[in-house]
């Protein structure tokens, strides 16, 4: 396969923002869907963005989602990341996710913590042992079983297709400091790609986290510890 980015936006609707704008108006009018689409097409970009912003309202936190009108447009991403992060992303249900066979062919991730702990040699030996066992099982004709020999640090390719409403939920949740570095990176890439093609929709993702991971994690751990101490003292 040809090399490509960790996350690629492979399909989207160029009229996505226009269609979301039309869908927002639907419940408040007596016009048909196609009439509203023509009306939305006649709006300026600024008018459409104002409409989208009004429909989102004041989102005090990421759990406040926009209405169903935001399901009017979709995005399809091709992703190549480590299997551990994939398993977390696979937990999201209101979307389409399809994956290829897990193999060692795409290589593996090596967390920075491994090098910081001076454990790189041991890490590489474990990865090599998994790869060797996988190839042995493949050679014996056990293709399905061979996947269980592949360590979770190895990469797997998959597609995720979701509406703008679900994309807001997935990317905001998975970009938070408590998350795994890989799926944080995937979530931020998805948001950036959406913002490039649909800037008004991208700007509505108000609770994305792009801050330094280590600093955010430290702050999150401090908050957790403060809550624990408060509970112990009560």
C-alpha cells in the first residue's frame, strides 16, 4: 500500500454546511426539504455560519450536543493507528467502522515512556517475538489465530464514517488530556480535516483540547487527587 497520513479524510459532502443549515430550519417552517435547501444555498457564508452557531447555542460542556440537524452531513476517515487506540475508538456505536486484518505489516508504535524508562531493548524484543509468532502461525495456515499473537502496539487500518453531530462527540471526547496519546492525535487530526472543508462546522467543536498533553494530564491528576482528599476528609 502507498504511504499516507495517519488520518485521511476520504469522503465528505462539499455542500455539507449548506445542508445542515437547511436541516436546522426544517422543524421551524412549513417548507419542503428541497425548498429549504435552495433557501440555504442562497444564503451568504456568514448567514449560514450564524445559523449554525445559533443552533448550537451555549455549550457549557462537551456533553451538550447540537440537534439532529447536524446529522445531515457525514465524513469518512481512513485511519492507520495502533491497535490499542483502535479498540477504544471501536467503542463508539452511532457510526460506521470497518477494519482490516490485524498484522505486523504496518509496523508498531513505541511510546515515549518506553525510551524514558530505558526499556527500548526489552520493548523491541517483545515486538519481535510477537511478529515471529504471528508469521509462524500464518505459515501454518492459521490466519485468524495469528492476529492474537500481534501486540496491541502494532498498527491496524480502518475506516470511520460519522455525521457531524457524532464527529463533534468523538473528537471532543477523545482529545481530552486523560486520553491515550494516539487517539488524542487521531481526534485532533479529524477535527483539523473537518475544519479545512467545513470551517463553520469545525468552529462549533468548542471543547476540543489542543493543549500540551503532559501539562493537561498533570492538572487532571491534581483535580482527581483533590477530589479524593476531599472525599477522605468528609
